[in-house]
């Protein structure tokens, strides 16, 4: 499937920040410069990665997705009538610095970096001045897949102040995804883990949007991005562009109904210093990261 980029953006579409967050300035997508303007855009998701520690590329590719899959999962989220309401009225994602995700000391030596966790939080009573629906990030964490934690083990977590909602149509989501720009990207807020423990639990038991039969979309509150030993998943994602380390990531909420444990997914997209999604850099197409545990 190919996606033709159009410079016409309907005025009915609107990005707004989530509750309790400052309102960043949104650039007009039609005015944003891009190396993919006026050309057919397609990411080859089967493009092989460099050989890495003897593991077959097919196994490593499980961690990376191209634009087709990014569009599929995010479109599925806003196509679900219940989650579309959450995306429109509560939250559909955010943006953060990679320093928050990996820590400044790991920039030069990602091989010793285990990974980071995003914690789904539901805060309908607006406790501690925090948003209603958000992700709390715990960097440099590790998780045992046989003993899944119910809340962060670190003393503190980071919460984006760049959360956004989306109330537009699925038909126009493609163009917005290609051109999504928010500037400036505000620094994250650091809070004590004690302040969000209950909110991670509330997400599991009180999140009002339910899957079929009243079942929760997610069995667990955690989404752990592991720097896979064999594939160096996060290392490969962060170093995907030659001689360029992008400073930010934007994360979107996606829906994968085939995932048994957590159907709601976190998807990471590279973002440049102007706050714009990177889909092509130096003639190289981007890839995105969505595979988390569980």
C-alpha cells in the first residue's frame, strides 16, 4: 500500500494538549518542510538490518516497524469507538527527550543499557495535579517476564508535558502523522513513584474504556522496551541515522487486537530538533519501535 502525501490539511482537524499540560505551539503541517513532500511515500519493512551477533534478521525485524504498521496500529486505535473517545477527549500520546528514556550517561555506551518502561496511568480524580490519562516513564529499568511488576521499582518517574489528543478522522490521519510537529517540546516533569503507584493500578481496574465483553484492553500497566541482547533493539533504533542522533521521540497509542496480554501499544517515532516527526533523514527512511513486553 502506498501513501500519497498531500499538502491540504482540513481545518476541521485540531491537535490540543491533554488536561493539565501546557499548550505547545503546533506548526502548520502544510508549511513544514519535508524531504517527502509531493512524492509517494513507502517504507520497506522487510529491509534487512545489519547482521547482529549471529541472530537472524527476521527475528530482529520483529521489534521494528515501518510506516505501514505505524499507520495501521494508530488508525486502529482511533477507529475503535471507545478508544477514539479517549484519543479525542483525554490523550493519544506525547513527546519526550531521549535523555529521559535512556539517561545522559548511556548516550555513548548503549550496550550496557537494559531498557526503559512506560507505565499506563489512569487518574480520573486528577490526583497530585497530574493528567487524567498518561504514560509515566522509568528509564534504565529491567523487568522479569516471569514476574511482571505492578508499578515502577525506581524512586521517581518522568511524565511528558507534551501530551496531545486527536479528534480528526481516520481518513486524514495519514497526512497528520506524516507532518505532526509540536514546538517547543517542553521538558518532562519528574514525580515520585509513590505518586503514581495507585494510578498504574487504576489503569488496570478503573480504566473506563473496555474491550469486547467488558474485558480490559491491557492486562498489565507496564510496557517495557527491552534493549534485546541479541538485536540491541533500542541501540539500533536510536542509531538508525548515520552521524545523527535525534533528540526527541514522539509516542503514539496503538491498538493490536491480536496481542493477548496488552492490546493497547506504545509506538516510538523519531523527532528532530524542530519537533517534527522524522520519516526520512539523509535519504534514509525511518523505522519505528513498538515491540514491548508484555
